[in-house]
């Protein structure tokens, strides 16, 4: 992790794939804050450590016994999230989702961190399970399509990240 720069600390956490692509659209924030980018460690994300201040968590489970594997992964990622939150002490956790972000958001609140959830650009007409878990505790909940305001009443629509 980087040394203290005097800038406000934030953690930007997301699942890999499209959620990560959306997060990387917010690169301008990286210079304004002492950030830590957290995503799943996969073959596609391993090289990001060369360009960004990174931490990795367990990837989504695949194959047989997905439900059991998902639970085990959730427990491991919750433990990793707690360790990362203690080390980084962010003022805010910003996420584009999905399941990878849930432990970070839930555990950040007792540390006094603000939670900002940016609902995926892919969510045009339907709710998301992970977003539904965090919606009640989010300090700011942002949707990228105006029609999503009917599903998330306290959300803010500010356009898309793209």
C-alpha cells in the first residue's frame, strides 16, 4: 500500500469484469484521493497492480457446489475486507458493485466510513440483489438510468459513468 499523502483515503471496490470497467472510468478520482482499488484476483486483473494501488480478494466461485463455495468465499472476503479496512482506514467506500463490495460496505459503516454505491450501468429496469443489501445503509446511492429511480426512491440519477 502507498504511504500517507495527506489526501483523504477512499477504497474503491468492485467485482471484476464490467463492474471493474466502470470503476476504472472514475480514474480521475485516483489523483484526488489516497485510494485503494480492490477487486477479485483473476488472470484478467493480476496486471493492474502495475498501474494502480491494488488489493485483491477471492474471485467468484465457479463449478460444482457453488452455494457452499460462495459462502466460503464470502467469509474469506469478509475477513480480508476487515483487514483492508483496518489498514487503510478510509473516509469512504465507493463501489460499482457487486457481491465483492458487500462485505466492504457492511464493515465500513462501524468504522465511520461513508458508503457510495453506484448501481451498474447494466441495471436498466431491474434491481440487483447485492445493491438491495446495501441500499438501506448507503450514504449515497447512484443510478445510471432515470427509470431506476422508481426502484430506489432515495437514489440519485446523475447520468452514466461512460
